[in-house]
C-alpha cells in the first residue's frame, strides 16, 4: 500500500530506486514488491526508462468506484486550467454503463467565447464525439460490450454502423482527441486525458 500511495502522490516520474529509498529497503526488495504489484495489474513499469506508475486498469477501477463529486473534486483544477488556457468550455464526463454522463461543465467568463456548453446529462456513446472519445480509450472487451447493440440515428450524420464506429474509435485513439463537424462545418475538438 505504501508503494501505491508513494507513486500516486508524486508529481514527477518515480523509479524503483526512488521507491527503495522512500521505503528504506534494499533495491532488490523494492524490485520484488513492484513485480508482485505488476502481476496484480496495480503498477506498470517502463523498463527502458525505469519509470514505475499506477496501471491504467488500476486507475480505471479507482475512478469507477468514485462518486461524481469525488471525481469533480479531483479534476476541477484541470478543467479550470483548460478554460483559462483555451478560453473555451470544458466538461468532465465518465462512462456510465453504455453511455457517457457529463458530470461537470465550466465555461469562460464571457460565455460567447465558450462555443459549446453541453449541460449536465447522459450522452449516447455513439452519437456524441466526446462520448466516443471516452469509449476509444477503454479496454477492447469494454468496447466490444458497448458496441454489441443497435444504435439509433438522432440526426443525419449520427454514426450507427458498428464498423464505422470502430473506425472512428481507432482514429480518435490515434489522434488523442475526438472530433466532429459542427453545424457551421468547423471542427470541434474534445481533448482527452
């Protein structure tokens, strides 16, 4: 538990040596403990750089068990920074079953420059680019589970075909953000962390 807390609390990269020094244990003991946590999918290690971090699966499970209020509290500063940096609305969404729930929205002081204010509610995962952006970074088995249904068209450009959805998810993951064409045909980007 001490290793997980230490890795999670550090703002910069953590190495096995850092962990050993923090716990005041030999390097070989730190390696054994980290290996055990890797086998349990709690930690990931980049062997070429020697960096140890919490695994994506572990982080997903921690977020999945958190309330909306806990998640908003954890990410509010990042949302505020996003709004200030790009002078655009920022919102936080989470996978909720087979849809995405928008749990917090922050807009710039001058809302005329915010471009989008999605409000707080649930989005169908296939019909909203930000929802597809969240799905794109899920494990393959979760993507398969979500795509194992028929999708309703809400507008003429709604993606309802499974192969087209998979391609859009692939492109989203490759780019690092989801994109759609708005009514004015200008691209709207949703940056994903």
